[in-house]
C-alpha cells in the first residue's frame, strides 16, 4: 500500500459533490512527495488535510491538471466498517465459551459465592468441546441427506 506525504494544501475552495445518499464530499487539491502533479483527495470535511499528513492509497495519472487519488480502505480498528479481517473461528468459539461459562456461574454460583478462573475454566472447556462436537457433525453432507421437513406444495 503506497504512502504519500502531503507537502502543500491548496488554498483554493475544494470542489464539492453532493452525495445523493446524504452528506457532501470535498475534493481538496494537494501536492505530495514523489508525485509531479497535484492530486484531488475526497474528504467529508473541507479542512481535513494538512501539510505533513500521510495518504495511503493509489494515484492515477490523468490528462487533466489534477490526478486522481483513491484511498486504501481503513485498517481494522475494532469498530465500525473495516477491511476484511480473516476470522479466527476457534478464537471466536473460545471467547463465546468463556462468556457462557461466566454467565452460567453468575446464575448458578457456588455456595460461598466465589468466582475464579479455576471454577470457570472447566465449564468453558466443556462448552468449547461441545461446540466442536456439534460443528463436526454439522457438515453439508449431513444436511443433504436429511429428509425434507415439509410437504412440497407443488407450485
């Protein structure tokens, strides 16, 4: 993913595009290190870019006075929209099992009311193992061999 450092931001008013889905996009002209012509960068705010900021994306040369810039999608930050991040299904199942074990213990506490990892861990391990057993038996082949659960209406 190429990166460009802004060396100059135009004082000219940005070109504005009214997005039919709502909001405005401001196309700000900037100069960047390592590129001859100015580029236009679309932002939601007219003063979003400053000298020294880094742009991550691709510049496409055009026959016009300004070249085009397409930003790379933002890196995963834990919330909102993000790039595709490969899921670690085992970690997701383990987190679920731990959460369920804690909930189980909260609703069915030991007589003395204590909670510790030593108490929760066996529940989490058993829940995780249960999910793995169910996952192993829930294959596409099993679903294809199931008997239909309804009468065909004949449409």
